[in-house]
C-alpha cells in the first residue's frame, strides 16, 4: 500500500496547527478496535452519581467530553475512582460547584437538572463556541419545574435547593434530543417525578432518547415512553430510587463510521470488533447507509466487516434520527459517482458548529459542489483538489476531512486535535489503519 502519513503536525504563521491528512492510492485493509461510547458513558456516569448505591462502569470512554463530565460530577460531590476505562462511582450528597462544559452538549444539557438537586449554586461555563449552542429550552423547562436559574445560555447558574418539585413540562425540543434526555436522566429524583410533553417539529435523534429510556429501565426506574413517537411524544418517569448498576459500555459506533468509510471510499476492507447485535446507538445505521451506497456489510461473531465497492453510489436519505452521521455521509457522498441528497437535518445548525454551513463551505473550498438546502445538503460529485480544511472545533468535521484526504492529495486539516472530544487516539488509530498493522485476514 502506498501511504503518505505525516509524522507530525506542522505550524503556519498565526499559530494554526495543520495536519496533512494521509492519502492512499490502494485499498485499506485493517481491523480497528475502538473505545467505548461517549453517549453511553456520560449517561452511565449521571445515573451512577444519582444512584442508591455504588456502581462500576467498565469500558468507559476517556475523552475530553467524558473527562469533563467526570470532573463536574466530582466537583458536585460524587466519588469517581479510576484513571482508565473502569470506574467506580460512589453517590454522595451533591453540593454547589463550578462546571466547565467545554463544548460538550451532554454536559451542558444533562447536568443542569442534576444541579437543581444539589445544595448550593452550580455555575456553568464553557468554550467560546459553546455560548452559541441553544440551551434556553432546558433551562426554561427547569424553571417551570421549580428551579431557580440565572441566564439562558452559557455562562449560567443553577441555584440548587437540594431537590426539585418536578411535575409536568411542555417544551419544543426539536433543536436537540438532549433536552429530553437531560430531564429524563434526573427525573426519578424529582419529588413528583416528571412528564415531558414535546410540542413542535419532529424530534431529532430519537435513538438517543431510546438509549436514555433503556438505561433508566436498567437502573430499575419506571419509565413510560410513546409506542409510536410519530403520533405522540410524551415521556413519564415515576419518582423513586435509581439503583446502582454495573454498566458495560459498548464501543462508540459513531466513532467507527470514519474507519468504515475508509473501506468504502478505497474499495478496501475494515473490521470493527465487538459490534453489538442489538443497540440503541445511532451509529449502527451506518450499516444500512453503506449497503445503499454499494458496499458489502457483514456482521458475524461480534465483528462488523465492511468491504468497499469499485464505485460508490450516491444516496438520497433522511438523516433526521441519525444526524451525527452527517459529516461521514457527506464525505462519502462527495466521493461517490452520482449525486446525493441529505435531508431532515436542519437541527445540525445548532451542533458544535453549524454543520450544514461548515460542510458546504469546506467541501466547496476543495472544489466540490455542495448546496445547502432548508433542511440538508445537495451534493454533486466533482473532482477535488487539496487545500485547507477547517474543523470549527468540531470533532466530526475533522474526521470528515480525514475521509476526503484518503482520496484527495494535499488536504490539510486545521486542529485535528479536536477529535479528542470523543476519540483521543484518532490520529494514531487512523495511521495504524493505513499502515496495515492488525490488518483483517
């Protein structure tokens, strides 16, 4: 395999660090073992901190987002021991604290309801870009449930009173499913429990809410969820204890998607071990997407194997429920041999960055033909050239650039280090994949 892999980042004037994305003219063949799911890890941490007895978390992801969650819960009084991927969480009375959210949506949206249960003021701050992320929906919901909150975006403060009345709340959570999950995770500890009514456009990322409900039930919390969310979007959590659970965290399937995409765009083969047979992770949908684009996908003996096609087909797809896959799918579509339309993802304008604007801007900067629509992207494949790819402090933008770099020489990614948000070892895993070490047989 002919691979041009950088040994180190380079720096240009102004202090911007660039990473020359590795380029290959041969099929990729590798097995890539990935760490745990960020979504599951951060939910497990909150449930363990609010539980009635100690819990263990095995296979926990250690990344910027999860370390921020750990630091916040520790600051609020929870005991969390362990430096690697096995953690012991010991519940304790929650107190006031200063919480750094970084750019983590799960921290800034899941912890305010926890803070309402603390005794004392919990102050929230974050990265500069974090102030642009919508938070008023969950903060206003907390106010309606009896919490005292200062501010509608970062920085803000929750004045914990040692408990929260709870009850019923109606809100428009169409901006992020995290608004619903954030309330549900703490709701069993509210005096009256909680009923959440969603009113508005269709909720995005429903699999993430299903993940929240499933994990609550694992902790013996009584949850009523809609049988058909398209007709009724109401969730009820009964008040009561959250039982301690020994959590086993699945690999992060969304983090797997760039590596599987590498097989698809190079006509190679990539295997991911420990792929769950049943899961609520949205990343599992990549299997269907790759098949529709022409790849061969097989799951057997706990491994997922993707073999790329000779020609990658375009796709017309609604990604509303799996919006986090959009950067990977957009990169695939850009390298396909026919046009694609990605729909149902207007809510991505409120993610780490405006992902629709970012993807169209950066792909077009390399010579692509992407048009931003009201709710998505239209992508017409066209020959690309090398150039600068901005990450916008967004981990999935950075990995999308890496996918394009496999087939386009000269792509240089600004701030590849932002991948540490969910996958600290992305660069080494990517380079090892390309080197053929641990290649699939």
